[in-house]
C-alpha cells in the first residue's frame, strides 16, 4: 500500500485533501517535525509489534517510548517490534510511512494516552514524506482504533 491507498481511505471521511506531502523526508520523528513545522512530540508515530501472532499498531506521541511493563500488563506479552522487512508485508505500509489508515486486515490499532495532551497531531499517510494534521477526535475516528492504551513512558515525566 502507499499514500494512494491512504488517500482513498481518507476520502471516505472527506479529508483526503488535507494530506500534506513535503518535498523532503518525514520518515523519522525529527524529520517529520521539521517538514511539517511542529514540535517533535506532536508527531503521531506508529509503532508495530508482534504480540505472539497478534499484530499491533500503537500510535504514540513523538516523545513517548514503549514501557515494557505497561505493554506486558495490557497485552499479556512482552513487546516485540516487527522486523524492518516484515512491516510492509504485515501492516501494509513501509517503514517511514507507517500510519493507522488503510492498514492490512488483522492489524489491531490502538492510540496511546501520550497523544491526549495535544489539540492536533500529525500522523504519517503511507509514504516517507506525508502527514495529515488531525484533532485527537479525528484521529480516533479515522484510525478506527480499538481504543486508548497507556503503554508509553518518557512523555509525562
């Protein structure tokens, strides 16, 4: 999949025209913050896991890091990030453009509490140079997440 699949997906919500395509890479939190002129913490990064055969995509604030104990407490297993080469096959987007939109069936999407402190955030849109600015309510609606989780650290300390 790609930015084209995300545009098609977001068209269902009437917001595909809000996707921003930067002339530079936005494949990391730091690059995305520069490309979209926002604080790194407002980049809504997507982190992918294999939880014993259950594939998870956690969307968290740019300054948040996975807390192993919180993750295990919530999901019942230690966090095991997907390998670089597995991400596109399993999730549907390549590393650098992973987002909670137009993902493959069988991937469970969750939003981390670290995002709730912002009015708007910038998740990627399927390519290494795209994003969309969304309110937290819009992110919740458009991602069709299974809910909010508290599995990160470093952002509230």
